[in-house]
C-alpha cells in the first residue's frame, strides 16, 4: 500500500514545479511514484463547471461559497476509486492540491480561520460523506503572496490559456487563504504537515532528493511503511 501525499499552497506557490521535481526524485531512487493534479480540468464535468463559473459563466454560481466547494469536492469524489487503485499499485501517489485547498479557500472566502465552521464542513463533506482517502502527509509551500501573484501573472503572460481566474486575481483572498493554510499546517489538520520554503521550491536551492527521502522516512511511522 502506497502513501498519499498532497502539496498545498496559494496560486503561484510553485506546486506544479515541486510535484514534478519530487516525482522525478522518487523515480530516480527506484520508488514508483505517480502524480495527480486537482481540479481535473478537461476530465471532470464538476471541475469544468467550477472553472467556467470562475470565468464568469453560469450566473451567480461562483458567488456561492458552498456551491463551489461542492463542485470541487465532487471532482475529487469522481477520482476516489482511481486514487485507491493507485495506492495499491504505486509506492507514492502525489497530489497537486487536495481537500485542504477546498478548506482553505472556502474558509478564506467567508473570512474564517482554520478552526472555523467552514473548514470542518469541508472535512466532513469530503472525508466523512464522500469517503475520500485521507492523505498520509501534506506539504505546505510557504511563499509570500506577492511573490506567488507575480508568478501567476508571469504564467498568464507566457500562456494565454492559463489566464488567472477570479480567485487568482483577488490578492485579499490569496492573503486570507495563506493564513488559513498556515493554521491548518500548525494544527496538523487531518494528517502531518511539512512546511517547505516556496521560494526555494521554485529555484535551485531546494534539495529535492533529500526532501523526497525525508517525506517517505517521516511518513513511514504513520502508515507502517518501511523504507
């Protein structure tokens, strides 16, 4: 049985960069790792509806915090069986965003902290009601919001298909989301958290092979793996 590790952080934190680097590091070490990104745009009707709403379609759908959270949750629920199969076939299943993203952004939208009702509602919805697999560990990419915003802008300029949505353009929301993420990590919400310097993750100063090894060594005690 493999481990399920989720990478979290605000938009532009460097999740894709780190998840790709970790996957390569594990593969180089002979560890069978697979990467999955959420939301599953182009694969899930729920993810696509959410993306369209954030682009201004579907009337006032994007204004509903719980409505958007349910769409993102249903996207993950549609992948739950696949995730379980992957965990039986691979050593590591690495997720680029998972349930904590829904908790952090939803709480930030209603101006709540990590210990608020919204975070608990998302947890109960996705883990208790929809029975999503619990992550073995979660990584928070800690990066200043202004740095993440500049990265997102640069990504948008280089690739017009990656235009920023209404969440990504809202710097206040991004700041509040970062604060909720910090609270979730401090509380070890759902599973152990590891905080990684996001500035290093997007540059050349992070020792990714060391981080990859440390993650498996430290998560082994939680699920019985021996490495």
